[in-house]
């Protein structure tokens, strides 16, 4: 399709962009949480990929009439539509990988499903960048599930519901997902959830970890714009960091 | 596990040993090598597990100690 986007598509792309903005933030902010210097280097590389992709998504959203300055910095906390898993920093390495690694994978599945002409070539380029993310996150997730199954299981129980809520409700199938029926994506939320859970099963295969039964996410409780069921959001200190509030005097005007 | 990193810049160049990475799996080793040794636009980069090196001459342990495999 080559016409304008339906309102749900604008929300969908903003949720992906805001989630990637927060992944970029935490990859940089917590780069030294990694166990090895190679992890620190890798996380700085990942943060650049994510921020580059955020810029591209914001440009697309500007093309749909959204204000670029507002998207980049002039927003309040509740106006960020990031996945709930990316509201706060991770307290340790296992939760960092489970929380952010799985959110990174979910965001990829979601943007890879976009088939609108405005994204022709763009999402393919982004997917190429994501291969390095997959090696990094999948490599660590497989290792942590095997080496620290208890901690991994606890981290999964904590984060999986929010990741699945970000992907969307199980009730959205090919006939009912408004993005699919509008021709904006070619895979429904139900199909993406299935693909995500299949991937997760592969990660923990052969370890003592099992994937918990997924929460289908009740459609009536789901906030379509923010892709979560509860409130909450990023903290005031995170917003200051994103805006560069503390360094405003050095900004070139 | 230790992985030796070998790379060439252009087709036809010698494949050279450029360093090593420590990683628990091939996937992580690939990522570490890619992000750590990104000073060139390598046309080829491959990894070999140090334990898989087949000795022909010399002492690999000594070579490691002498910094020849680092």
C-alpha cells in the first residue's frame, strides 16, 4: 500500500520508536554492567544502532504530521509509548539481558512485519543491523538460561508479561488486528506473539528453564497507544537525561 | 573459551591473525570479534577456537606466553 497510515499505525510506529529510544538509553547508561569489556564495547555499538533507527522512525512519523521537536525532546513522561520493560534500568546482568534482550527481539519482529511502502528498504537495512543484536542477546540469553536457571526463570517471570503486552493482545488475529486489516503489517499480534514464544523456547531448549504460560492480554484492559495494561512510565531523571537537561547550557542553538 | 580472530581487508590479501576474544559460545564470540576489531572494513573475518589449533611446529603454549597469540 502507498496511501496514508491508519491512526493505529502511527501509534504502532511510535511505540516501536520510543521503545528503541529507551533501549538505546539503557544500552549506553548501563554499558558497564556487562561482565566483560567486550560486552561494554558491544553495548555501545548496539546503542548507536538503536538511536539511528529511532531517528528514521521519527522521520517517518514526521511525515505523518507529528511534530519532530516534540518527538525528540518536548514531551512529558506519560507521552512516551515505550514498552513497560524499558521504563527502568536493570538491577543486574541477567535481568538486563532478559528484560532488554527480549524487548529488542520483540521490537524487531514488530517492525519487520510492516509492509507499508514508506518502509520499503528501510526495515531491511534495520534488520541487517539487528543481526549483531541477535548474536549478542541470544548468545547471552542461552548462556544465562543454562548457567543461572533460577535467576533466569525469575527474570522471565518478571518481564515476559510486559514484553507480550508490548507485542499485542492474542485476540488480534489476521481477521481482527487493525494493522493487518489495513494492510500496514502482514503479521497479526497473535502471529508475532507465537513467533516470539517459539524463539524463546529455542533459547531455553536443553536448559532447566521452561517458558511460563503466556498471558493473552485482555483486549479491554490494553492501552493501544502505549501498548501496556498498567500505567507507569519512565522516571523524571530518565526524561532529563533524554532531553539533555543537565547540559542545556552547552547545546548549540 | 578463547577464539583466535583472523581477517583480511581485501580479496587476495593474506588472512592475518589480528587478536583473540574470550566468549562462552560461538554467537557471543562472533559479536565480540565484530565489535572489538572494527578498525577496518574487513572483507573476511573468521574465528578458530584456540583448542582446535593443530600444532605443526613450535609450542602453542609458549607462543601464547610470548604474546604471539593474544
